[in-house]
């Protein structure tokens, strides 16, 4: 009877460990995220998204989040002589579905709409005078 109880506890512990690892893996923002779509939310919350336009012939624009709280944003452009990049670095803080980015002295607060192993979708809401605009960006791995 004691062996059955020990086996059951070991099996239960293994199951909890496995599920917590897969949950962490599915909800981790750490890694490189490539721009996929961008747009905005209109009245009633409906999203209007279009494919993100990467510069033809260059690497794809991306955000990269490290486990240490560092964020890197690299955008590529072509000014006639070949591809060049614009690299910005800063910090981030993720708490539940909130994401705060501070890059080049600018702080942006975003809401995480989707975060799984393949998709990161965020919304940034900006108040411009009497108008409120919600910008949506979708990233893929």
C-alpha cells in the first residue's frame, strides 16, 4: 500500500512539473518576435489589420525580449546602397497582460491580447485630444 501511495505522489508531481513547464513555454514573451500584422481597433472593438510591410531584400523587422528584462527593436530599411538597420534597445516589464516598454527614453504601455508559443498580439491605446486610438500589432516567431 505504501508503494502505491509513493508511486501516486511521484506521478502527480511529474504531472504538475510537466504542465507548469508547458504553461511557462506557451506564455513566455522571451525570444525574438517578427512583425506580422499591424492596424487598429475601430468602434465596437473590431480590428482592422493588414500584413506588415518588411523592406524587400532586407532582414525582417523584429522585437527581441530577454529573460533579464532587456528589449531590442531592429528595423531594416533600404536607402539605395543596400539594407541598413535602425537598432533601439531598452527595458520591458511584463505583468499578467500588461507590457511596459521603455526604449530611447520613451515609455509605452501595451495590453497583451494574445501570447502563446507562436503569436504575440499587443494593443497600445493613445489619447490624441478628444480621440482615443488603439493600435494593434501582431508578431510571430
